[in-house]
C-alpha cells in the first residue's frame, strides 16, 4: 500500500472518531460501508445502521471525552486495511476513568474513499 493510501485510511478513522465524539450519527454514516459487520462477544451481526448512538453512551455512562488513543494500521492491501485502536480511555467530566476500550476496524476502499465494513470492540470497565 502506498504511503498516501495509509494516510487516507488514518484520516478516515480520525474523521469517524470526531463524528463519534460529536454525537453525529449522520456523519458517522459517511465513514461506514453498509451492511456493517459487528463482531460481538458470541455472534456476528450484519447491520444496516450504526449500532451505537454516541449521545446515549454519553448519557448512560457519564462519558465526557476520550483520550490516549493508540492507533495502528497493522495491515493494508490495495483495497482492504485493518486498523487497531488500543487502550482508549473514556472519562467523565471530572477526569475520572469510566472504562478503557480497544477496537478492530476492517476497511474497504470504495469510490467514496476508505470505509469501515467490520468492527469489533472490547471494553474494560474501570
């Protein structure tokens, strides 16, 4: 994969993170190739809409912001890429830790750019 393509995948992920943090589901959708495969604890679901409403997550958990993103584009071909997010920390407004999360994202190259077509996450409560 060319270095420009790698940079484009990272930029696509950063855009997705911004949209997630801003509670903008319509913007999140611009970074997703549906159907989206969500790999859960004991099953895989194909979804036609994003499975999480970030504003609900913020209300339920008291989540204010995230930090300490470790992003690694671990494998990339001409039309497919694998990206890992390690040890992101979700925090309350007072800075206290709610949980840490790691995720796997599979990307595909589309005519509209790089888009996520599969996600798996693991959450570690504080």
